[in-house]
C-alpha cells in the first residue's frame, strides 16, 4: 500500500494526514510545541539539519490554522474558574479552567458581556455542566453568569477583592476609619471556616455602625461658578461599598470544598503567557492571536489526556 493511502488522525491537532505527511508534520510539530511552550526565540531554536527558514515556514502553517476543540463524549460536571487578560493592542483572551485543566479559551478585542455569553454557550455545547463559577467581580462576567446560569453559585475571587480594596485604602491610611477598614480587608483571604465567616461579618457590621456617618461626609466647593460637592473619604467609601455588595458571593467555597475561592492559577498562567508572547513581537496580529490559541491548547486537557 502506498504511503499516500495510509491515513492517520493526529491526537494533537485533530486533523487527518497521509503517512508521509504525518512524518513531516510530527517532525516539525515537536519543535513548534517547544517554541510555543518555552518562549524560546525562533533564531535560538537550533535544530540540526533544519534551517531557520524551514522552521519559520512550517511554524507559520500551524499559526495560520487555529485548533478546533472537540465535544465531550460524555457530559461532565465542572466547577469553573474564568478570567480575562489584555495583551496590549493584540486584544483580550478569556480563559476557562477546571481544577488544573484549561478547558476553553477565546480571543476577543475586549472583555464584555456578549463575549462571555458566547464562551458560556460554547462550553454548554461541548458538554460541560457548570456547577459553580469563580471569577473576579467584572460587570461583564457577573451579568453573563446571571443570564446563562441563574441560581448557580458565583464565587467572587477573594484575592481580587482584597487586592483592589487595599489599593483604594493604600498601605498607610491617614484616618482611623481607613486603618480599621484595612484590617478587615486583610482578613478577607484568611476565612477558612463558618466561624471565621461569622467573625468577619460581625466585624464588618460593627465597622458600619461606628464609621458609617464618616463615610457619608461631604466636602463642598465651587466649580464653573456653581457649588458642587464630593465625598470626603471617597476611596474609603468605595472600598466599603464594593466589599459590602460582594458579601453574598464571597463564601460559597465554605459550603462546597470543590468551589475554588480565587482564580490564582489563571493569574500565574497569564503572567507566563505574556512573558513568552513578548518574545515574539515580530508576529502579525493574526498570528499573535493564534499563538495564544496554540499556547492554551498545548496546556489544555485535550493534549494532556492523550
């Protein structure tokens, strides 16, 4: 039988090739995978017997052909983590993770409600049954979760909550009310039991009783020949109000150990990807997007399970 008649379905890119094409494809794909996963510049990827020009040509073939994710054979329940990351002018990637597995990703111009709706719809089509979602408190993902998964626990990332509030308050607030609120904020990511939760909520309400009027104080001034005003402690007020509005979505992980309390795993992945992508600045915008697709694919469950 001729090599041209022998066909094989690749477990990596899910395409069917002749035997002769398989040998070539896998020969270059091994180097392509190293190039994408390690972030090594192409001119530093020295392969005996293969010129840099040949590697470039074959790598671009992969970059010009984004991967297609398969549907699950059997539907599966998952506790989902999701987050978005901007890569300068290249755009934004939305990534979805379950345990340690990347299961879905999509590149967009921006992170918004409609793009999250699309991603959630695709996850459902692929056969995933979402039991919970952990994310930051970005308005787009909050709205999309309410639309697509009403009644499903939506855990707000405690690291995001704590970090953002600490930024508003600074490390050394100048008022007693600011220092007291900073103490509460620093306790957010230390809540491990129902008892800790009760202590935190009681502490928070006592703060509100003590300093609520201070947070309502206004400063008056003039602007454009008219009187105007603003809240005297606007950053403290914002930190307090946003923390208060998050209380109902902060403690689902105490009720179910399978629900992650933060998106830290994704944050680390974004840092690694950004470092690697910056080493390939010569790629066109389209190929940079497809590089991101391949990066997530090579770290995903669809490769690791094979």
